[in-house]
C-alpha cells in the first residue's frame, strides 16, 4: 500500500509530485501553516494552506500511479494537480505545459492569464509518470491536471540548470494559485 498506516485527513484536491526534493521545496516556498501528517521513506504528506485555502501536498516518491491514484480516491480525494518536469521536442526550456481534464484545464488557463504565467496545452511531451497518472485518474474517476515545466529540449539537447526552485517556480505558482483562488476546507489542526 502507498500510504501504509495513514490515519490523517486529505483534502478534496491535492498537489502531487513524484520527487521528494521538489515536494520539500513546494512546502517551504508555497504552503502556509504546513503540518506534516504522514511520512514513510520518500512518501510524505503535508497539510497547509495557500491564500486561505486548504491544500494537501503529497510526495508519492517512487510509488507508481496505479497504487497512488486508487488509494487517494479511497481516501476521498477527487482531484489531483501533478507538478513535474518534462522533455519536449517543440517547446523551449521553462515552458509550462498543461495536460488534463477539460474542467481543470479551463480553470488553469484562466488562472494562468491572471497571474501572467505563459502556458501551452498539449499532449506532445515526455513525462511517463504524468501520462500514467492521467490514465489511472480517468479509470478511477478523479479529475487530474499535470502542470509540467520543460526541463529538456530533445531537439537541441538543452537542459535547465539543476536548480529545482528556479525550474519549478511558474508551474508551482500556477498550481497553488489555481487551488488558492477557489476556497477549499482547511485541514483539521
């Protein structure tokens, strides 16, 4: 099981990443009043808030999406925002690429224009975790949106610097603003 022994509270919408370092950066720079509610190796959960809206942030570590999505659904989660990196042939470095179900895409497009984060909506990227996550979310009836930053251009072989904070900033800002602009219940303290 992905969350062995978890007895805490998860919110309806969660931000998910597969990289523990990325998750710790997101907690440190975006999540207000962050409280750890679960930790088991590279899998951990923080509940906190952003602009007054409750948010659960999950590091899935190396857990494959099938286990992760099915278990999150059973815990009452109805939507996931995945933050990650991707490679692309067409898009320049640091392009923010969105992929997901239409309702979340529409909200993300609107939010991106309000906070001036340039985005591209497409399926033409290389991010296996995100692709599998969407397939599983669809299977289990969860809304899902991937917010990916192009960290490698496969045509030019250019890569972003190895600074996850810089690499993540536009994608993370969009994810937190997207959830923070729509009230969600606060996590129980």
